[in-house]
C-alpha cells in the first residue's frame, strides 16, 4: 500500500508549498491593505474610529469566519478538487478588492469588504488540508508555518504598497493595484496546482467518514484542541487590533505620514513577523518530533516574555526607539502560527483536517479580526475625551499586557497535547489513505 502521507504523482511538495504561499500573500495583501489606508479613507469619507474598526474588522470577519466552516466541510469531501476551490476563492476576493477602490461612500466600501471576506473564507482551511495530505507528520508544522509566512509578507507588502500608492496617487488606486493581479494568479492555480487526492486509487475498505456534527464533537471534546483554539483566538484578537491601531498610533502620536509609517513601521515589523513565523514552525517540528508537548513550548514562553517589552515600546516618546522595541515582541507573537495550526492537524482525523483548521479560523477571525479592531476602536473613541490623540496609546498599553493570557493557554495546551497524541499518527494513516 502506498504511503498515505506521500503526495500524488507529479505534484512536488515544494511546488505546492510555494504556490500556496504566494496565494496566501495575496490573501493578506488584500485583507490588510485597508489598515494602512484607514486614516486617509477616514478623512476622505469622514469616518469615526468605531466605523474604522467595523470596516477593518467585524464586517470582513463575520462572513469570512462563518462561511469558512461549510466551505471546509465541502473541501474535506473526497471528490472535491481543493486546488480549484482555492482558485475560485482567489478570483472572488481579488475582484472584490478592486471594487473597494470604486466605493463612493462608507456603505459601499463596507459591502465590498464583506465580499473580500466571502472570497477569502475558503483559502486557509483548504490549504492546510492540502499541506497536511502532502507532508509527513514530522514536517507538517514547518509546512504550515511556511504557508503562514504569507501573513507577515502579505501584511508587509500591503502596508508598503498601500502606503506608497496612497501617498502618490490615492487610496482608491491602491486597492486596484493589489486586487487585479490576483485574478491572473487564480488561472495559474487552476491549471498548475494538483490536489494529492486526485488520481488516488479508491481503497478496498474505507472507514466511515465522520458527519459534521461528529467531527465537531470529536474536536470539541479534545482539551488540547480547545486550549490551542482559545490561545490562537486571543493572539488574533490582540494582533488584528494592534495591526490596525499601531499604524494609526504612529501617525497620530508620533506624527509620521502614511508613507513614513508604511516604510518604517511596515517594513521593520513585517520582517520581524516573517522571522517569527518561520522560527515558530522550525521549533515546532524540531522539538515536537521528540515530544508533542514541545510544539507549543516556544509560543508559550515567547508571548510571556514579549509583554513588558511591548509595553515599553508603546510608552516611548521617540518613534525610532518605539519601533526598535517592538521588533522582539513582533517576532515572539508571530511564532504561534505553525505550532498552533500544526497541533490542530495532529489532533484531527485526516478526513476532518480542513474542518479542524476552519473552526480555528472561525474562532480566530470572529474573535480576533471581528472584534479586535472594532473593540480597540470603540475603546479609543471612549478614551478620547480624556486623552485626546493619545487614546490609541492607552489602548495599546492594555494590548501589551493582555498577551500574557494566550501564553498561559498555550502552556496548558502543550501539556494536554502530549497526553492526547501518543500513537495517533499510526492510527490516522489508514484514514488518510481512505481519502
């Protein structure tokens, strides 16, 4: 019997990983460009901080998170071509990004952002399942972390392109420039990327595929999975909130222009995020191969140690010192992606892998992307009467120390992960081969 973990004939794992990385870079460029454009959009359309929070967070996340679950269920079906599903999603979100630049008022922009969320809903869970089916267990966290590099790279490019285009031509043109190329990329994905399940011979006997309810129950009754999801959701809440408001903070408190913010803050912290994401995946594979618990060791300790340094960065009155102090916490807070999502793939049955990723994406984005920017904005609005333009800084102080909470959850999740995964890889191989 062919190894269940091997990729299908003609599909090299490197081609799959690099293609999915580029797709995810486009995903995050289109998702995050609105963060650097928020301030010029707000001035042009006369938006409040609460409206900025809704536009950059909840409006996108509600549809992105909710639709991700049924799309993941569809992706887990053996007859679904997951590569072409990703290509279709890419066309939708790229087209809606272009429409963002055509919006003439707040409500049109809000609807276009919802459309971006609808398109992007099928990307991450489907890609995680493809990666898990194409790599052996001891390389999955690293593979998922490599895919996860799309987050900091896409965010960096979105900030750079968005800031530069807004400075030179305007925020509308920035949306057009980043949205249109995604449609061309979708054509490449459709024809060049293969799903490792396609062409696989059907098994003589196959374990019964879990229903959606049974799959959800299996995940919900796993303490390790629940702790990892809770920790990742809190990281997302803080990261998405900071991702929007730290850019506004440097413009309001340190008086940097949108171009300067995109260049100095975007590039430096973007590179730090890339390094942290890669290190997290490398450490999870290296340490987790000996003991599954240690897949989550690095993010637990890194986030704990990052909190006080992050606070000092926000407290600095020199923008150069502030950026320098934010580098190490950004590395630390980015290291969770590969370990968290890799742990989810270890805990899930092969026929529920997209579902396992989708429920984590659901929680992360509904809590993180949906509520992070919105609640940060509402809190900033509430503090304006007392602190004026420094209200954003007060909110970021809270965010710095709140990073201790996901560190605790990851530490508890590491202990539960070790208890739940002994001997699981062998049992999963038969299910994976069944497709």
